[in-house]
C-alpha cells in the first residue's frame, strides 16, 4: 500500500455498506462528510458495492467499484488493487474481513449489535482493526456477553448530524397550526427483498386516512417506491390533502422532518435517530423486517412514548417473528416479507381499518406529549457517533501510513 503515490498529501478510504435499506449508507455518508470537513489535503473515497446507497452517497464518493455482495475473495483482490489507507464498513462483517485480508486496516461500524445471535454470530468481525458499536439502550446480557470477544471495541453515539433542537426545529407545532406530516418508509430493500411497493400498499391507505381525519393538509411520503405506484395509492385522497413524494437527499430529508409537526416512520434505526435528532413527534409504523421490531422497542424505551402501530396478528404475528428470528435473522425476515405480501392479497381492507383506528387514537396522544421526550433516543444513544467514527478512521489510516513509512497529510 502506498496511497501517497496516488493522492499526494491525501488519504484514500474504501467504504462499503451492507445492502439492507438505507441506514448503513446514510451512516457512511455522514461519517465521510465529517472526514471531508476534518482531513487536510485531498480525500479520495472509493465505494465498493453499496448499490442501495448510491443516491445517498453520490456527493461523497469519488469512485465506484462493483461488488456482487457474495464473492469476498474478489472484494479482497479489488481492495488490494486500490492503494487504500483504510476501509470503513457498516454491518457487513465478511466484507470487513475481506478488506483486512487485503492488508487494509478496517473500521467496522455495528449499527445493530442486538441483531447477532445463533448462526448470525458468524457475521461480526471480532478481530477487525477497530470495531465501533452503537451505544443502544436495552442491549441484552446475551449481546454484551458475545461482545466481550471483540478485540478493539469502542462504543459510539448516533451516526447522524446533530444540532440542539432549538436549531433543528425550524417550525411551529400542530397546536400552532402546522398541518404538515412526513411518512418515512425507509429503503425497504433487503438482502433478498427487492419489492418497494407491497409494504406501502398495505400501510399507507390507513395512515393517510388517519392523517387527513386528524386535520393534516400536507403529507410528504419519503420512500423509494416508484412514482406511479405512489400516485395510485394517494389517488383516492387527492383534493383532501396535498401530497409530495421522495426519495430525498440527506440534507433535504432532515430539513423536511424538522419542518413537520408529525413524523410517521417505519422503525428503521437511522430513521428513528434522524427524527429524534430533529425533535419531531413520531409514531412508529408497523415494522417491515425483524430488526424493526427490536428498534421500535428501543425507541419506546428511550422516549417513553407508547406511540406505535402494531400489525393485526392475523397479518404479522410478532410471536412467530420471534420464533423465526431465533433461528436466523433471514428466517425471521422471510416470514415478515411473506406475511406482509399475504396481508396485501387477503386482508388489505381489515389492515387499513386497523392502522387507521390505531393512528386516530395515537396521533392526538402523540401530539399532547411533552416536546422534550422526542430527543430521548439520540440523547440516550449519544450524539458523538459521526465525529468519533471520523476520528477513528483517520487515526487508523494515520497508523497504517506510519507503519509503511509514508508521510501523513498533517500533524
């Protein structure tokens, strides 16, 4: 490795996020943005795979390299050919090992340490150069036990840009006449999931009817669902509210959440943290995967807000989710995906009525809660994640340069 011959005075960073929703890539974008503000000289970022996050990361990536998500020996060869100083990986432990095998010191960011158990314990790269784990409330003793085996563990806070609510909340609330709501559905894509239409088709009708029924006049739907499908879903309600659609760039996404009086969100961790960092009142929509059930509980514990919408048990049975997930995360996810698809085919109307009824009760309760509870999640997790991760990546690159006898761009 001799990065200085490629980018004099600069640092070369390889990045990769597991292709599971937008969260892993949103975290990468935030850390790299922090690094670019911090590192002197030139910073070159080479992204491997990470197809789901290309729209989110296009402003921070200089070069894209193909990776099929399974050929880790090919990833090792590709990484070795790129003269990298350091690699930054979110949630793909096998990729972290592949970078290390290429001689690239790697920083692994574990956004979901609660997720690994049973056969899935093969994923966390315990011997990676640096292992950064999100400081989440309520981690089980089982999780803490296996984490003792991590060689270089460091706990970090939320990997989202943070500012005090006084500066992030650019709006007044519902009581003052704000009738804007955002419905954020996340990336929806998973390792085996390519469908971005079924979940919105089952959840949105009841959510829209409840928002309109409680007086909301402007509804933004943030999702990567095709525009034609979203147009069809909102068509019965046009004229009763103004609709706009995503996906949104990171900066715009945060701005729009901060402007709204209410956020309805699928319980993806990064979505929950983004809303919490803005201090926006939030109701959790039914989960779309295994981790969503756990993340919804983490949000409830951190905020004290019992503002969650549940699936009807004849659509998605949470007890069955737990049984399947005890085998592997993939088994649990397969059950949830199939149950949601079956619900749309056979129980769409009863699901619409259930979601509408739950939200009609939850929305007034949510808006009546104290404003300061909504930052509870990011306050308990901490707000230092992006800054800490950036410092660790640069420290790791600096150590690699010095071990090679190469100059570092700065002190």
